[in-house]
C-alpha cells in the first residue's frame, strides 16, 4: 500500500510514496482530478498497480484500466526518487 503524506497547512499539496519514489501532485493535476471527478483512490491504485511507460527524456505515463474507464497520469521524473504528476487524464 502506498503511503499518503499530507503537507502541513503551510504547504498545501499531496505526495504518494511507492517504494523509494515520491509522487508529488502539481496544482494542475489536482485541478484536473477535480474537474474530471477522478477519486484519489483511483490515482493511488494506478501508481500502485498500473503500467509505467517512459517517454521523452524524463517523462512517464502511468495507466490503469478500471470498470468505469481508463486513468492515465503523466509525470516528469526529476530525480531518481521523485516524480511530479503533471496531469490526470480520464477516458470513460
């Protein structure tokens, strides 16, 4: 199970830890999650059990199929143990 780390009030945001890698949400990704009504549990499940595909220099795309549709998270891996999720896509 991924550890969810919520920042103190002074630092709004969310991180998910999988193994040694932190996944940090951008404000754009959080806004897209809200706009597309994607539950946080789906994103956590995608990070935990989804398919990872690298593209470009440091980009990663995480996909996972659900009964209601397919979730895709696009992120930028800026170090060996940190990845910033840039956007969340939902395809019903």
